[in-house]
C-alpha cells in the first residue's frame, strides 16, 4: 500500500493516470504530453507499474501502458471501509 500512495503522491504520475484513463499509450506517446525527458517519464511509469496502477505490454519495439482498473477497485474498497456509519457517543437528551 505504501508504494501505491507514493505513486499517487506525485502530480505528474496522476496526470499520466488521467491520460491512460482515455486510452492505452506507448511510453513515447506519454512522454510527448510532458516537457520532461523520456528517462524521467520512464521512471514515473516504472513507479506506477511497481505500485500496480499500470500494466505494460511489449509489442515489437513499443511498450504499451494501460490503467490497471483492478487496483483502482481495490483502492476504492479500501477507502470505503472508512466511510461506514459511526455510532454516536452522544446521549439523547
């Protein structure tokens, strides 16, 4: 879970996730959307992959990245556990 939150903590990585929400993209296509170097984007993609937020598939000389919705579902489930009904400690008057 720590790797997940570390990955989500960076605005560039959140922007990459937003791009991948629209469609699968190659590392080069993702890099073209930013003013960072390709190695910097590769580092961000690697952290997202390690956290399980994105998946990568190599096709020929390209690596395609896609959003891993299974992990997103797990995150939502984890957060929902904290939104349950609380018992009131106040006494009725």
